[in-house]
């Protein structure tokens, strides 16, 4: 026999998850505490879904392969003599590119049938870019631009004491 969904005024049974689209309560005698309790019960049922666990695991771990490369590359450039101000200027270039990439990804997702295909493709491109960045920073000798820009009369004073 088909089961009827629980009404919004009766609390859901522990075995049946509450409807996510139903309002919490339309009964004026229901207290605020009961509505908050019902909301947390709904949240608990959502969190227990296997797809939510998989998505949470993905979102927690997908940047592990990239974040170390980004941090190490910045520190290595600073060690090689690139001023921090120059690195900060890269953010001005990176921000508009990220905005355009988000718009392009949105169009790509809307045109493709799956939202995972663009994510997986972009993730592997990002890992490849992180690997390329580490490789370039490791093997490319960055000259200290500050020394090259000094006036010859001032550069003679750099190594002197007092």
C-alpha cells in the first residue's frame, strides 16, 4: 500500500526522512524550538545521504595536490629574489582570469550533460599547471631585479659597512 507523506504539523518518524520542500510548520501553536529542532532533523537526514558524503570528501581533498605547489612556488620565488610586491601584482592578473574562467565553466556545464566532465578536465589542467609552475620555478634562474635597477654609484655603497 502506498504510504502517505507526513503532514507538516506532525513530526517525522525516525525511519522516514522529512520532505525537504515542505515548510517547517504552518501550525501557529508550534514553538520556535520545535521548528529549529525539525530543521536540524532535516539537516541530519541530508548529511547522512551517501552522495553528500562523497561530495564532502571530494571538496575537502581535491586541492591537496595543488595547494602545496602554489605555496612552494611563491616561497621559492621570494628566495630567488623576486620582491613580494611583484608577486602581489600577479593577483591583479589572476583575478580577472579567474572570473572569465568561472563564466566559461558555467557555459560549458550548461552545454554539456554532466557537471563532472568540466570539473575533472579543469582539475587535471590545474594539476598540470601546478606541475609546470613548480618545474619552471625550480629550473629557471630568476635574476635579482633590484640589483639590476640600482644606480652604479649607489651599488658601490651597498656592500660597505657604516
